């Protein structure tokens, strides 16, 4: 990763005025997938970009993920799925976020996601999908822009 980055962004929870503070990101591995190298790489990239990162580790249930997102008051949930269970897990997580009143959270997804599955995931509310080989700087900037846009709309 290259270049200096702004450590703070104008972020706001739903209905609040934007303030300058670090973006809070929850990075997590839902389901039975036991490969977390990519999740750790992106967690470090977010941290190096000045974001506050909470990493929940492996084998998280959708409810565990949403509980952590609510408890930690995150701006972003980064899901890493390599198991092929994204069409089941992601819609459930999105539904639980809505039920918890946190539909303002930006959700990004990384992993092995077939192109044919991406439209349904975005329809469910996922802001961005990033596969193997995605540039981490571009992911960081995507997240920063998505949070900024959400703060303007929220």
C-alpha cells in the first residue's frame, strides 16, 4: 500500500450530524469457513488506513455478527466468505441488521463469489463485492467513499 491517507472521515450514524472520527469496521468470517488470511489482510489494510478495526475471528453466526456490529457501533461490516454459503448467510445478516435498526451500516463482501451471484447480493444491500486479487487500496477507498456517502444521506 502506498501514499498517506487521511486517518479520519466525516461519519455519522443514522439521524446524526457527521463528525470527524475514524471509521469503525467489523471484519468477520461467517459460517464454517476456516480460512482467514484474506480477512486478516484486509483488517490490517483498514487499520493501516486509520480505521478502527474489530476482528471477530472464525465461524461466526449471522446473529453473532449483527450483535457485534450493534455493540461496537460500527460503520462498516466486512464479511469474508470462501465456503460458498454467501447466498444463505449474507441475506440473513442483512435482514438481522435491518431488524436491529442498523440498515445504515455499509456491508462489503470478500471471497469466492461467482459473478452471477453478485446482483442478488447487492439487491440484498451489500455495497461492494471484492474477489481474490482485489487491490486493497481500492477496497479501502471504496469503503471510505461508501461511508461518506451514507453519512450524507443518513
